[in-house]
C-alpha cells in the first residue's frame, strides 16, 4: 500500500542542501498537484519569494517526501484537515485535485468530506462538497478521466 | 483496499428504522473503537441520552457504515481532521486508537499528524503527537501489539 | 414559549424509517427556511446525494424537530454559533432568514450578532452584520414584512 | 418576553462616565452570573486590572445591558457561540450557569448544545454536554433548584 | 520605542463620558487606519449603528489608545492575530495598511505573516501574503511611499 | 530596532545542509526560549524524532533566524497569534517566556494579549492573561528579573 515508503530509519538524508531539498520538493509538488508550482512562485515573487521556497522545501521536499504513508492516504488526510480548518477553500480546491492525482477516487474524496461533517459540522462539509463538485466539473471539461470512480 | 465497501448505489437501505440504525451503529462503533459505547451512554444518560443515540445512529450507523472508503483511511482522515480542529484532545485519543484498530500502523498515524503541521500549524500537531504517544504507551502497557508498525 | 414541544419523554419515535425521517425533515426545513430544499438536493445530486438526505433527516428531521426548545430560540442560537465559526457566511445568510421566519425580530438578530463580538471578536461579528444587512435588504426588495421589528 | 428591553432608540445614554458603566456592568454581571465578579478582579489584579474593567464595562455594562433581546435568549445564544468556539470550556461553565439563572431550563441548555453538533461537530457538542452535566451536578449538590426543567 | 505611551498608572481616565471615548476613538482610528471611519458608520447605520460606536469607543478609544505598547508593534500583533483567525480577510486588508501607517515596513509585515505559518499553517499565511500583495499594489498605484522598506 | 537583521537579499544561504540548519535552529531556540530544546527532543524521541528536527530546522533555523524583523516583535506577534488560535495554551506559556527573553516587557505582553480580545474574543484573551500570570509568577519565584517592566 505504501509503495513510496523507503527502507531506512525514517530519516531523510540530513546532508541535503537547501537546493537539493528545493529540487526534490519541486518534483514532488509536480507529481502530486500536476502543476509546476511556477504560478505560486510568480505570485509570491514580489512580496515573499522565500515563502514559495518553504512550500517547496519543507512542504513538499520534507513532509510530502517522507516514507511511511502512501500518497493517496496523505492527500485524503489533507482534504479532511482542510475541511476542518474551514477557511481554506483555495487550498481545498488544489488538494482535492491532488488526491485524485494520487489515486483516490472521486467517491473516496466525497466520503472523506462527508465524514468530516461529524467533526467540523455540516456547513464546512457542505462548502467542501461544492468545491469538489467544481474540481470534478473542471476535470470533465478538460477531459481528465476520473481516477477510479 | 476497500474491503468493507458494498455493491449497490451508494445508498444504505432507507427502510431502516431507528432501532436498526442504532444496532448497526453500536456494532460498527465496537468494531472501530474496540469499546462498547456503554461508557458514552452512561455518561450522557442523565443529561442527553438522545445524543448518545445520535452518535451511534448517525455517526456510526450512517457515516462510518458507508461503503466507498476503507476504514483505515476513514480513521486516518478523522485523525487529520481532529488535529486541525485543535481543541478535540479526548476525541483524538479515541480515534488514534480506532485508527490502529482499523489497520493503520503507528507510523501511519504519526505521519498523518506530522503532515497536519503544514495546515494547522506546529502547536496543534505537537499536541497531537503527545496524545499519540500516550495512546501507544497505554497499548504497550496493556500488551496490545502494534497493528503493523 | 416552546409551543412546538411535544409531550413525552424527549425521544422521538424510534420506529421511524429513513423515509419517514426524510419526510419530516423536508417539512421542517420548509417551515424553517421557507425553501423546499430542492436547490440543495439539486446542487448535491451529482456528487453527494446522500449528504442532502442527511441534512434533511438528521439536521431537520431529528435535531430541528426535537421538542424542548422553541424554534425562535433555536434559530438565534444557530446564528450565534455560525458567527463564532467565522467561516460560514452562506449558512449565516440562510439562517438569519430562518430566524426571521421563526419569529425573531430583525433587532433580535442584530443583538445576537453584536453580542458575539464578545466571544468571537469584532471581525466575525462585523462580517455577520453585513450578511444580516444583505438579508434584510433582500426581504425589503421582495416585500417581506419584518417579523416583529 | 423581552421584559428588560427599554423604550427608546436602542442607544444607551452616551453621557455615562466609565464609572457609571462600571457600576451598571457589575450589577448586570451579578444578576446574570450570580457572582460578584470579585474573583475575576482579584485574579487579574496583578497583571491586567483594566481587563476586568473592560469585562464589566463593555461586556456587561454595554452589551449585556442592551435592550432588544431578553436575557434568557442572550445566554442561550452565548452557550451556542461558546460551543462553536470549541476552546472556551471555563467560559462555557460560567455561562451555562448564567443561562439557568436567566430563566433557561436545563433541557433548553441541552437542546442548544446538541443542536450545535450540526454546526461545530460532535466533539465540541459532546465536550459541552459534559460541562453542562458538571454544572447541573454542582447545582444539585448546592441545592439550587433547576429553573424550569 | 513606545513613544505614544503616557505617564500614569496604566489606566485611562475613568471620568470619560461615552462621547469623549467616541471622539478619542475616532481620532485614533483615523491616525491608525488613515480613514475617517465614516464608511463603517454608513455601512452599519441601518442595521447596527451602536456597533460602529463600539468599534470607535472600545476598539480605538479604549484598546488602541492604551499606553504600554507602541502602535507599530500593536498593528503587527494584530496582523499576526488575524492571520491565525483565518477567516478575517477584509480586516487583514485594513490592518496591513494600518501597520504600514504606523511605521512598520513592508518587509516587517511580510515577516510577521510568514512566521504565522508555524502556528496557523501554510494556507492561512499564504492567503494573508496575497492580501498583503494587494495592499502594497494599491499603495503603489496611489503613490503612497512604502514606510521604510 | 531590528538589530539582528543581516545585510543581504533576504535569503539565507541555500547551501546549508540539514545539519547546519539544525545547529542554527538549536542555537536560536536556546537564545529565544532559554531552553536547550532537549526536553522536546526527549519527548518526541519515541514517536516522532523528525518532528523535533523540523521544529529546530524549519521553525528556528529558517523562520526565527530570518532577518527583517526584530525578535521582540516576532515574539509578541507569536503571542498574538497563539491567543487567536485559542487552543495553544502550552505553546503560549513557552512563548510568553520567550517574548520576555527577547526584550518585551511584561506590560507589553499584557497589552498584546488584551488587544486580541478585539479579534479573538474575551475568553481567549482572558485564558491567555491567566497563562501570562502563571509565567510571571514562575519567574518571580525563580528570581528572574522582569525584562523592562
């Protein structure tokens, strides 16, 4: 299930330089989100270029590159977490797409969101279902086949 | 992976009476949490007995009995969601145990929590790691073998 | 005050089937919101039809059909809760309308929101006041008389 | 219902000095909470005496002294709001007591909390029910009769 | 550093009438936000004129007029707090402008926001960086020189 | 004011290896919190040793080592943010101490917390004031002189 886990002690190499983490993070972000991340870099270039680096290096180069949990589950966990935050609509849109990219079915995304009604309440779940509908519709339009469901 | 999914249209039978939902919910709660739920019923008996029923009927009889997503992923999603809520320490303790009961490894629980640092911040994730440590230690003491990890 | 309370032990009949809960919930939703709920069902039809059922069955058929608290107070409590969540603008718009439908005056809605500044801060309350203004204006335009105030 | 409303334009007198607001707030706090507020003043005396004044002046002298909504509803709205905040257990304990003091029945408090499960999720509501049970038990012990229920 | 602190015991004069607090608050709001506050008064005039008064009197006349902390730090603290609330985009826009008005540099605003990624997560910080970019761009367009950076 | 800023382009060296970031982070954590961080490492050693590394490397080695904002302001911003999160009592305790270590006076800490009542509500601010009182008392007992106030 966790096919991207790696043997070892659970630590990534600590000899990585920042540029190595950056490269790894960019590759992982592209794999997960299906985007290059250029638009985030461009959007932050004027005000906070380092923040884009942290997203790549720490978010994708460190955390999302860790062994020990498969990416499909990681992304469904992220969807669940974002529903519970309540305010992260744009991130939710990105990561619902990422969950599909990583092998989750549309139904699995929907089930994850619906379940969060128990923990975050119905309004947060309902808002997230509407975001999912938007993501699914955009994929239909773009001709992206639903991963499994 | 989703061995508990059922064929059909995604709808549970709508002919269920409340008592049938209650029975299904109690069985599912026991399967997931490893507890009978009697302690919740007892705790709520004086003030809100119906609320215990809703937890069984809606929470476990409806939502957690749905096909379409395997229980291991459902519980890791719940752990992720509870970390992001920030205030649900007791629920987190229960559901970290439930995740282990449903086939998640300790490492998978830890990875799920650590990843939420990206979305809910480090303090929420750190608090949750301490809850996980407590759950793991209680299981060591009780002689419960770690599921997989 | 609690004219919709019913004699009995505080439990709704447990012999209700899902379809009976659904019917009761649809009727109660219509009474409270002044809408049929068809637009929610239509919006969720593609992605999560069961979620619409849960809103009817559990939300309105179970919770909002309970005895023990009058609807006017129930809806003002909901308005208060939604202000404190902070992120539920669309729900707030619906339920400010519902509060008016259930006998709360405009002034009572405003007082409820203002009071939440103490608990959720000024920005959440201010946002909610602007939502209330929008709801009141839409009713003026539609010729709906203010309930009491 | 709103027996404490006052005729007029909805404005409290603007000629109040701080000391007048303080006196009004102290009286209103005592009426609502059944406490003198001395313990809050004492607790804050070393670090933030002005904050105690703001609680009296603004919280109780301004907001909770406003006409336009009866105190029973005000307090049930506060209970609802505090459940949705999720983190305010101590305040919830105080204000569940205040709701009872202001004419809400125990059942009304319980209904208000249970309803918030729809908006803030089950864990927040469950935590609040346990706080309510604690408040009710303390009153039993102290021989305080339940207001109405 | 705290040039606006005042000698004394940390208490504002308690002889202030509401109108004096209102006048002080309006002046302080204008100093901090660079606006008159008329637009808030106008927006609330129909539904909650008192709430505009509370913003002036309590928010700016009491809190933001206190000695003991310089305004630049006060506003950066507010920016940090609003990032962590997650839902307060409009307030964030106003107060990023206020921080610049009170002597914070653009870089200081950005650093404050970025740091909050540790506590509130990356999505909240990223959203806030985009708000900051918008505020900076509007100032460029209006020809407002960056305070220091 | 920003005496720890460094000349340059706002970027830390990207040639840092993980171990260099770790060392820088440990030193900065010690400087800020007055603790070695060993207790965090020990607490996480069994369950999530990497998470301790991320706190050092990313939290203190990257973010808190950045130029562009003085540490006193950084820590007061953190206190403000933690008050608004609402659930982070233990972190708040640590960082109120850190704020004092970095040159903030007790009064400045108190002012920062009180101001957050405007944004996060009174209960969150009141809880935080009690945490501050506890931190101040522990310092009195330990004989730590108040930084400035």
